[in-house]
C-alpha cells in the first residue's frame, strides 16, 4: 500500500546493481508514476562513469592515465576527476598526510592492487625507499583549464574517496528525477536524501568490525546526512600470524596497524565522510581524536583492546554508544 506525504502518495522502491567490486543500492519513496527503469539506468551510468574515470583497476581510466603521465607534463582530465583530486589533496593537507591519495605504489606492493594479490618484498622495499613528500606538493591542479600535472613521481589511488563521491552523484541523479526521500549506498558509504516519506529518519546500521561475517553494532538515524566507515576487517592479507589491512599510512610507508578496528564519520557529503573516515583510521585514536576536534568532525572509533571493542565518540557519537537494533528492525523501516 502506498505511503503518503505532503507531496502525495509514494511507493517504496529498491534499486541496485554491481560496481567497483561491490554493489550500489538505493531505497527511495517515490511517486507512483516515476519511471523506475529510467532512474535505475541513470544511477547505473553515474556510478560506472565514476569507476571509468577513477578506478585503479581499469588501465584506461583517467586516474591511470595520470599515473602513467610524465612528471611536469600537463594532462587534460574530466571535471569530476579533478573535483575528487582537489578534495583529496585538501584533506591530505588538513590531515597532515593521514589521508594520502599518493599511496598507489604501497597498495600495489602489499597485494591490494590489480597486479598482485599477495605482498611482494622487493616491491615493498622499493615503495618504502621512494621519497614521500606530501601528495598536495607532488600534484598540481589547474581547475580553470581542466588539467593536472605531477611535480614529482607519484602513483595515485582514490579508493578512499571515490566511492563516497559516487554516492553523492547518485543523490544528484535522484534529485534530477524528482525523488526527495531516499537512501543511497555504495559499500560502507551512505547518504540520506531527506527523510522517509512518512517523516521518519532513515535508520542506518553501523557494522560490527568482524572479519568474515556481517553483524550490526548499532544504528544511527539520518536525514540529509552522509556517513562512511573505514576499517581493518573487510580487506586484508594474511602474513604469517599477522593480518595486514588494506589501508596504507603514507607517512610510515606501511599498512595501518594502530589497534583501530573502524572509524565512522558523519558529514554533509559522502565524499567528505569517506575521506575523513580514512584519515581518522590512519591517524589513530590519539592524533585522530585531536584532529577530529580541530575540524569539528562527528566520529566514532571502535578500538581493539584486550579482545574487546572500546568506543570513543565525538558529536552525535559522544554521548554514548549508538542504540542497538536488529537487522530485522532496519529492514522493516
């Protein structure tokens, strides 16, 4: 039975599809006359465009063209790629390098890129021996002329920000199709457009950081808000008895290993939430907490301590743990 809101009756639609090695999804309350197939195709095309431009797994992507470009050679790039690069470099600067889009060589060396699926000792040594000045000093953008150039050798990786940007673009598509109530998601990045049609906020599960299984740690309620989570439990490789997570600390030229299981960040845009979640994961609970306070961020850290999870929260997360809820309660909304 259709829901009703001030704009009239609505139907609950659930749209989804594959992209970027995972899936995108949209849950929306839309007018009955909405062309579902046309909307689904527009959403699919939008996320595929982001992937085609910014994927390190596609040799012909704009990101990989930039990675192959000679130092000091200007390269024309599409506006979306430049927008994401500009945001990445700014957060690189604001986070004192904790968010680093210039870790492509480290990602590849440790077996998380398209070339190898296990750590390579020689490649790791080579990556560590590289001079690692800040990314915002190694890449120059000319937004007016739509181009970029490397000022020093650098291999860029936008996996810590591009999915969040894709979610923002999905929200743009929904707005253009007249949708005012939706929840867009891509992997661990989500953004709420308005509330549900009946006025209730969108309930979003915070995942418990457990490798190999999906479990709900808690729920936040969202309206015109984005959320992103970065953690050590989804993508990792086993090296002896150690589990090495995929997130790299460019300042240490090594994978992050600081006892942080996950960081969740709320922000106005999913691109910002995505990048800052990565930055705070890398920075850790000490430096990261100070950084988040300086930037006025709302964030939740889950720390591994003696076999238990310890929470540290700021903003909406600061008054205690998020309320518990079951997956059934989330899906019922």
